[in-house]
């Protein structure tokens, strides 16, 4: 479970860009009819989970997330839905590593979440075992661990200036190169679990508006553990230094700031 608070409002600031890979992932999940049970592990603030209710109008959907803030945000999204949708959607606050579905799952999704769960390759076979025959597993993870946004953050937090203030191990998974595996490793793990697999990667070139656009982006996700670990009095100074480095790495152009973002997609089907 992540040990820092998520901010659903900040996370949703780039809702379009964050939603696109979810749609691209699900375009390759093609059950014959509406699945009985769909599970979204690490559902976050819920807008994408809610879209599953329209995609499959006869399905029950369970969203699971370890963050109290994200579950509250998702509850609010659910409260705004028509009854026919809201009653098909259940939410659970739980660590996805411990949570077990109440019955076999027809589509199990985890979008932009497993980068927070070191060692998650070992979970995949267990998830396949939870699928109904013919069930689908769909996972998307960012593959941008070596991008300047992350490399600069790592460099700063391990620097003599900031390391004593950030403290050790605020996000151990993010410091390890292999927090996210390469596409071939997901394919091998799922093929070994008996699935037919469809694995690919894409680099999106997001064009972000506004000043300090990349800093705004990472404030909602990858930089959260570091920012949360810093004493409040030092946060602005850290952000100023990090922001200046980000502006160099991702210069603002007349049409916006380009953030190249590699993502890895994994779709598997149980026989
Ligand atoms: C980047 S957000 C993605 C949210 C949503 N799936 C989306 O695509 O917008 C990652 C989410 O994973 C959740 N998360 C991280 N580790 C988790 C864990 N071990 N168990 C359950 N949820 C987890 C976080 O609370 C957060 O809501």
C-alpha cells in the first residue's frame, strides 16, 4: 500500500492524457458479450472505472484501491451516476495484493497502478487463476522509469542537499529500475500461466498546456511520495529546483510542452 496521500484533483488535471491509454488497452479486450464481473485494481478516482459501466451495460464492476482519498473521489463519481449504473458498481478500499474477488472474474483490469507494486510480476499467475474460463486480464504500466522526469527526481532525492530531508525508502519501487518489467517479461509470465497474450508498447507525445507543465503532471503521480516526505517548509524550494531542471529537459514551445510518455500494454486471455 502506498504510504502517502493521493490528491484526486491534482491527478485528474490531465484526465484526457491519462485516460487515453485506458481506452487503448480496452480496445484489445473483446469479450463476446457483456462480461458478468469486471474488476479494476487500483481504480483511482473512478472516472475510468465508471466508463466500464457504459462500455458493458450488463456487467457488475468492482473498483479496488488502497487510497482512502481515491475511494472517496470514486464514491463521489458513483453518486453522480444514474441508478442503473451506480448499483452495478462496488468499491473496496484494499491493497490489491491481499484482495480476492468474490467469484470468478471475466475481465480484470489494472491501469497505471502496478508501477507502485514492486514484484507484481509474481501476482499475475494468481490473477489468471481468478479468471473465469475465457476471461481477460488487461494491464497497462508506464515504461518511462528512465525518462528525465524520473531520473532528475531520483538524482535530487539522493543528493546531499535533499536526501537527509526526504529520508530513505519513501517509494522503494520507484527507486528500483525494475519496478516495471520489460514487455517481454509480462508476455513470458502470462504465456507460462497458459494464456494467449497480446503485449505492446507506445510512446505518447503529450502536449501539455501552461507553465511548469511537467512539474504539474508529476505532482499528481510520480513525485507525490517525495513531496509528501519532505518537511512542508522545504517543499517549495525542492519544487523550484526540480521545476527548473524539468523546464530544461522539457522546454516549453509555442504550442505547449511535449512530454514523451512510454507505456506498456499487456492483454492476456485465459483458455
Ligand atoms: C496512477 S493511479 C491510477 C488510477 C486509475 N487506474 C487510472 O488509470 O487513472 C494509481 C492508483 O493505484 C493505487 N494503488 C497503488 N498501490 C496500490 C495497492 N497496493 N493496492 C491498491 N491500490 C493501489 C493508488 O492508490 C492510485 O489510486
